[in-house]
């Protein structure tokens, strides 16, 4: 692997660790309202985001999770986009769609039918007068939606892959043109960055104003956060562009503009994060003027973009060596994403009655989730059906 490919592979490992850490901390946030711990069967169904709400809280975890919520999923869509062009040119449109359907669609269906209902039983148990599994299943089926848990990422990623395959079929040169424009970002990065911010703002701000930044769908089979799908699409296609252009010698190479200026991206990411937090705080206590809402939403776009570029930059600068731990995490990142939520929720549930500090509880949940998920993935890969779900070999990063 080239240094840039290795750094991006290590970045995938780093991102999955952050995902596990983020979910492990959600039970211990000061910001989580008490209402999140009440009633399973009535709106606002806060247990979808916070299955377990512990009495032990620590504000430092709020800061970490707020930052990850701003940029982390957009970064996942960006990284997923990097792998599209090599696969699309190798397998052609229908082969690519068939592979994506098996790789994303099959695990999504299995996950929401089996894994997520098993994961969320503790969320029902702590809120119900009848904690039996039969009563839980009746309450689950009576819900007006079928919650996806964190697996919503899979169906939205599959939808974007269908769109990119359709675009390639209808306009065969469009993706290559996007690649050429992305390649030019190395010498005209300011212009690229401003364009990315502008397109992201158009994709996010109108929906955030119309639906608020927090609203999720409350009906149907597919979970959807109303304000973000178009934003995720922007970052996905940004990744497609860089993957098409090739990573060696470009913006996301180890000697590119991101890696060289990683410290500046750290400052920009933190500054924009606190700007977003300050403006968002003005909108949290009742209706705010529309100008304040728009400013908060624009600051979210800035914090999202700079957060993504910071983590990419620091990985390209520092994570350029082989480490067996990171290699294994990267190779199994997809499987870890599929199964980790079950361990997170059940471990949080198991620790409810313990008199430990919130940070210690979060650390136990994170460590237990990482180890148990890793073991589960390695074990399930030995089963033919399990190998079909999570055992496919990892994709090669696009090169020039």
C-alpha cells in the first residue's frame, strides 16, 4: 500500500473506534433530558437516540459527543465515496449494484430485523411496567415506525450508491469530470473549499430551518434525520471525486495541503465547533429569530467540513505506518459497525445500578464493546452466512 492508502486505511480504523466511543458515552451526557428515560410507546421516542439514560453524568462527555455528532457521519460517507470509482470501473454498473446490494442491503435487512430489536430490549425494560419479552415484542410491533438504530447509515449509503451508478449509466463522463475538478483542488484549494461549503449550506440549511436540526422520521421502515441526507450526499460525492482523481499527489495525499497544515485544521475545527455550540445554544430555549437559526445552521456546515478535514489531515500526517492493531480494526471496521450497538446498550444496561463515575462507566462500556464486538466479528466470519454479511475482504483505496 502507498503511504496515502495506508493512512486512509488507518483512518478507517480510527473512525470506527470513535463511533464505538461515541455510542458508549451517550448514556452519560448531562444534556440528555430526563424525559428520554420515560415511556417507550409515545412520542418523542427519545430512546431511539438514548436507549439507556444513567443517573451518573459528566459534561466533558457532552463536549466530545457534540463534536463527533457534527462531522463524524459526514466523514463516513466521504470515506465510503472514496472506494466507489475503482469498484464501479471494475464491475460495471449492474455488477456494482449487485455487489452493493449484497454488501449493504442484506446486512441492513438482517440488522434491523434481528440485531436492532435484540439491542433495544433494555430500552424497553427500563421504561415498562411489564418487562417480559412478549410484552416488548407487542410494544415494538405497535410502534408507528421500525427503528433502524445506527444501521440507517447502510440504507442511505446504498441509496447513494444506486444514484452514482445511475449517473454513470446516464452520463458516463460525469464522474470523471468530477474527478478532474477534485484533482484541481490541490492547486486551487481555497476555491474548492468555498464551493464545498456553499453546496453543503444549500443542502443542509433549508432543511434544518424547515424541520429543525434534531427531527427524525416517526413513521415507516427507514429511519431518516430530515435535515441531513442531502448533506451526506454532498460529502459522499466529494469522496467519489477524490477517489476518481486518485489520492497520490492530490489533496488527500500524505504530502498534500491537508496533511501539511493539520494544525491549522485543528484550530479551524475547534473554533467552528465552539461557534456552532454558542449559536445553537441561543436556539435551545424557545423560538429564536430566523437569523439566529440560519447562523447556527451555517456554523454547523462550517464545523462539519473543518472537522472532516482535520481528522483526514491528522491521519495523513501521523498515521502512515503499519500497526497490526489498526490493520485488524480497519479490515473488520464494517463488521464492528454492524454488531457493536448490541454490546453498547446491554453493557450500559448492566451498569445502571453501579455506583461508578460516569467516565469510568463510559470507559467500561467502550472497552467491553470493542473487545466483544471484535471477538463476535471474528467468530461470525467463520459461519458461511456470517461471512456473507461481514466477512468480505476490505476494499482497496483508490490510487492514481
